[in-house]
């Protein structure tokens, strides 16, 4: 991905300096794509292929943007498959609590909390459930994170730093994925 990022940045800088417009392959627009590329590079976000595949699969099943799931996994674990929370209760790329979600895991057939596909599947199932009661993604993300101020943020029309970062990363990933299709 780093080579692709450098290539894209070089093309954009050259095109902007030369007054050339980049067309369809750089949609939606050059500035947004360049900002997304730089933002992801600054945060050193490269979605591992196995995480990307798991997020696409779970995203399709639950009608959730795969990029939201990818951003959630980065925020929760930086894509570390065997990540364990500081309190030792949450595990895997999406930091799922196997004790709290044991019934969910059984229902979904997830035996290994560290399995990327299973971990992302449990996270997507939980996020979809949270979205059923309120379709505001920022609110659902705060509830996923166990943020006691989730209601406060939602009622004030605000977005927490946690949810805001996931949404921003997701948007940047969506721009990257869009440009890669051209």
C-alpha cells in the first residue's frame, strides 16, 4: 500500500502542479483523495488483507460499511489479532468480550475469539444490534465502546473522540477503496 500511496501522491502533485485534471479514477475529487491518503499514512493505517476480507464479509451480512468495521478494528487493536485489553476482558482485533458475548458467539458459531473472521463477525453482529435501536452510527460506536456518556453526546448532537476518529478513518478508507477501483 505504501508504494500505491506514494504513486498516488506523486500523480496528484504532478497533476496539480501541471494544471492537469485527474478524472474518473481519482473520484470524488483530488483534494479529498489526497487528504485521505495523507491521513491514513500519518496514522500508519494499512488494513491487513485478512482483516479486509473479514470486514467485507461481515459488512455484507449485516449491511454495515466494511470500512466502519476496518476502522473499528484499527481503533480497538491496531489490527493485532491477539490483542488483549488492559483489563484482560476484551480480545482480538475488535476487542470482543467473550464472557459478555458468549451467547452471541455460540449463536454465530464462533469458537476462537482470536480468529479474525469470528471476532469481526461478533463485532458486526453487536454493532448491527446497537444500530437497530438507533441508526446513528456515532451513537452505536459509543455504545459498542461502553461509553457511559453515549446518551449525552447523542442528545447534544455531538460525536465523541472515539466515534469521531472511527468515522474519519472509515471515510478515508472509503475514499481509498473508491479510487482503487478505477
